[in-house]
């Protein structure tokens, strides 16, 4: 991939799973430090954008193999599920993975019904 682009973004690998009480989305953003991640929620839309800076390469440096491009930035949007509560979003970055979790709205949480 060429680094000639000022506003080029790649779509990160992502997955989302539902639990009994909420959801977890995981984005693969290798080489991106926590401080370079911009995560926002706008209504029911989650927006991810990274702004990692490339390390300068020595003169004559030539790469022959790479797993990921450390200069690559990522952008993605995710529509939150209808039952999601955007107010409960939490996120962490560790080992190249951005994990975003959020609860279901309280009225959609499982609950035990007492029998009288």
C-alpha cells in the first residue's frame, strides 16, 4: 500500500457479539497506540478513526515483508443495535485490539420474574 495519501484510511477487521446483557465490538488496529484512537458516538452510530504517525525510515531502508503498515490509519462506522444503550459505552486498546463494550438498555436486560 502506498503512503502517498494524506487522508487514506483502511477498514479494520471487526467483529461484534451479543451477550445476555450487552454487546462487544472488537476492531483490529495493529500498531496504533491508545492516544491515536478517536472513538465517538453520534446518536446510534459509533465512529472510529485513528491518527497514528509513521516512524521515519532510514535512508536506503527497504521493506521486503510486513504484516501491517505502521503508518496505516483506520476508519469505521458501526450502527449500534436497536437494544443498545449508547450511554454505557466503554473502550480499551491492548495488543492492537480496540474492544468496545456497551450494555443493552435497562428495559431490555434479562430479569428474573418473581412468582407470587
